[in-house]
C-alpha cells in the first residue's frame, strides 16, 4: 500500500530524512514516533507527494509516485499538520467539498457527522470552532470517503478524551476493512493500543521498532533515542 526504498530528502538547514526504507501493508496500523524535529512530518509529506524525494523511491499502491494516476489519490485520506478548510464555510459545507474532491457519495457526509458527533456544529462556520472541533472536522473530512490508505500526523492533537476514543475506534475500523494506516503521535500509550508496529525515527533516520509489551514505554523510547544519539556521535569524524 505504501513503501519507501532508500528515500532521502535533505534541507539546507541540515534537517530532513535519510535513507528511509519501510513498507505498510493492507489492514496494518503503523505508528511513527520520534522527538520534535525527528522528521515525522517530512516523511508523511513525502508519502503524500507534498515533497519530492532527492534519492530513493516512494510507492503508493505499488506504483512510484510520479506515475500514480490522479484518480488513485481519491483512495487516500490524510491530515498533516493542520486541517485544510474554508473558514467562512460551515462544517457541513467543508465536509461536502472534501467529499466532492474525492468522488464520495453524498451520504458519506451525513455518516461522518454522526460518527464524529458533529451534529450540533453542522451549521457553524469553521472559523468559529475551537481547536479540538477543528481537528474533528479535519479527521472527518480525511476519513469519510473510506480511504484505502490513511496518513495522519498527530491526529489526537487538541482532542478531548471522548474524541480520542472516537479516533481509536475509527482507525481500528478502517484497518479491519483492509485499509493501511500510518499515524504519528507523541502519545506512546495511545498508539500502543492500536498499532501493529511502532517505528522509531531519530534525527531523520529510522532506527528500528519499539516493543510495546513493556511496562514503561516512555522510558524504553527515551533509552532507544539516547543510545542512538551516542552511537551517531561516536561515528562522527573527530
């Protein structure tokens, strides 16, 4: 569904990602974790064609991104950094635009409003919403058309506990239906509940997976990052 093979994208500041290789299969939920600046958002932007790889190949649905048919993007649902919406339009109008862009049937908007408990907000202009409600609208727009590939960057940001439960249930439902899900998060305990694999990203490089069966995920995470930092420093030229 999604694969990276030796993908590098570097920026003038020195940030970026380097030699990324991984695959995401049907029905699989993969969580991506790392410190701020590790490259999580860059990786996701590369997956969605928002950035171009300088080296390596990104494939969606088995095809390199440059040769992916335009119609295939209707099978992708994504929310990266912040939701894209028209501030002067209502919640219902924004969801309908997202539905039309992806070729979804009209009923998906009604279903999404119910699923994300937006019934009381349908006629509210997007600009008047709280951050948490904006996030729910963005998630509804990204998932309402039942995408085969889901890419979400910090989707639980600004969500209240009830909305986090809605998000968890929706991602599990999509995975059971065969969708591939890539999600980044700072909430280790939350992603451990749903992820089949947790990939560790540090300084723009994938450094392995995190065992989610241990008693202290946060401690294990920081220990892996510390060990990797020490190893990289030891390998740097004097």
